[in-house]
C-alpha cells in the first residue's frame, strides 16, 4: 500500500506499474459507480436517439407521399431538441462518473479504501458543481482560441482576400499549439477538485502549478498512455459495435446490393435504414465503451497527478537523485 508521505517521483516504468495496480484495486468499485450513474442516463439518451431517427424516417415517408411540409419540419426540430437534451444529460452523467472514479482512485493512491457508496455520495456534492464550472470555462476558453482565427480564415476565403486567409490559416495553426499547451496545463484541474476540494478558479492555478517545469514530460506521457489505452479499448469494443449495429449493417448492405443490381436506390430503403437503427443498442454500446474508458483514462491522470505532487516535494523529502532530476528538467 502506498503511503502518501513517502511517495517518490515516478519514472515511466513506475507510472505503468502504478497504473496497472491502481486499475486492479479499483475496478470493481469503479464499475459499480459507472453503472449506477451512466445506465439511467443511457436509457434517457436511447429515447432521444430513437425519437430522432423515427422523425427522419417519417420525413422520408412524407417526402415520398408529397405531404412534406411545416408539420414535418416542426417534428424534426422537436426531435432534434429532444435528442440534444438527452445527450446533455448523458454528458453530465459522464462527468459525474469521471469525478467519482477520480475520487476512488485518489483515495487508493493515498492508502485509503473509499467504498463506492461513500464515493457516490461525495460525487453528488459541491464538487460536481465545481467540475461543471471548470469544464465549462475550460471549453469556453479553448473554443474562443479556435473561433477567432477560424473566423478570420473563413472571412478571408469568403471575401477573396488571400492575405487575410493566409494570416487566418497561420493564426489557426498557432491556436492549435496554444490549445494543446492549455490542455496539458489544465489537465489536473479535476483531480484538484475531486481530492483537494479546490474551487473552480483555484483548480486551474493548482494544475498549472503542478505542470510548471514538467510540461513536455507530462505531454509526452499523457499522449503515449492515451494512445495505448484507446487502442486497447477499440480492440475490446469493436466486436461489440458489430453486434449493436447488426440490423443497421444488414439493411445497409441490402441497400448497396439493390442499388448495384438495379442501378438506382429504391425509395423505401432510407426509411427502412432509419427504422433499423436501434437507439437502445447504440447507446448501450456507447455506455459500454464509456465505462471501459472510465476504468483506465481518469486513472492515468490520477497517477500523473500524484507523480507531479511528489516531484514538487509534497510527500516529504526527495533523494539526491530525485533532486538532481528536478534540477535538470
């Protein structure tokens, strides 16, 4: 068991070792937390998806019959509104599940066994509101970083101004670098809220403090671990996706076969394609992939968070070798 006051800075091999051990020690609690939080939201989202695709199918049938009009458009916008509302509920639930997983993982790294019931109650608290605020501000800032140069670029292309378009393209490229820098700088804001009860603005400064002097190291390890994680998740989730979309793929391939043999697409194929899409199956697949990600991805951030805290000397004195490493980075 890791004693928080004696944790040394971690090398890459140590980070892999701690990560795998942390996954094993928290997997049951994190699965329970994720299921409790995500399953109700998944069922809500499945309703929104079914409603949306049913509306598209209905519009296709109305267009074929010549009855397409204001009522059909109104129904489409209504179903879109329902879909985006249910999608928002699912995104909120995903944030809550992430917060709960981080809370459990941080407690395990601190040699404290937090049971899932306590983690669940601690998730739905002021911490969750702070996480909402932090995520909203972060994406707002990153959005502005992209929108301004993108607007200049589009304005130059639309107005036929080569110089303005070139300048906008250059600024847009720079904005990508700025966004990457800010993403790494703020990546530990959620652990700061989950474990240190930091406020919204304090979480940004806390994460920036931890990353300062270790930006490139943090960036490289996060990219490496996330690439490995996403590859592993895709290997597990891809076969499940074929099961979830089996009816959709069947109708789709029938559509291609029919169009190739007759040289044209039959009018009833599109409504049939939309009706074959199961919102429940699709969302359950999304929930499955999301839970897989929650078992690993937030834990990467937690291990890196504790490593950076150790490098800042927050867990006691470091060895001479550690001090030498700090001085050279």
